């Protein structure tokens, strides 16, 4: 049996979209991975799919432009014809893990302790 893990680090090209498939939450988003060699830079786009609780978390906290690390399997290439009739290709990855690489924008709390739960110094028993 063979097993492959693919790890990509890049920026979200769009805000994740949450929907339901077969009764399970699923989200999709694109990730741009930049590769620089000398003065030349190329960008590879991945279409990432996440399922269940991970899909809900991704949709709650991520938005276009955020930096992420995606670990996944089932990497596949597909081809399609765009709106102008040109042939295109796409890399699609099913994520097992998504790690947020930057802090939340606009001062949002990305899962830390809410201010309402802050400990008051008078509540400490010593």
C-alpha cells in the first residue's frame, strides 16, 4: 500500500465556501503557492477541499489573502475549458490539516480566550 502526503504553504485566493454534501459540511478554497528562482517567480494554484469540523473551522476563521499551511492527500490534476474556450488545468488537494500561518486580520480573535473569560486578579486564591 502506498500513501502520499502533500504539504503546501501559500495564500488564500478566495474566502472559503461552506456547503453540504451527503449530509456532511464541506468547504473549498484556492491557495496560491509562489516559487521564486532568482528573478523569476511562478505561482501554482491549488483547489483545496476540507470536510466536517475542519470545513466549519476554516470557513469561520479564514478569508482571502490569509497565509496557510495545508497538509493533504489525494492530489489530482484535472483539465477543463475556461469561459473563453481555452484549455486549463487544476491541481486539487483534499486537506487533512490546515494551519493558520498568520494572525487574524482587523484585530479579530482567532480562537484565543474571549475577553469575558479573562481572569480578574481578585479571583486568584493566593
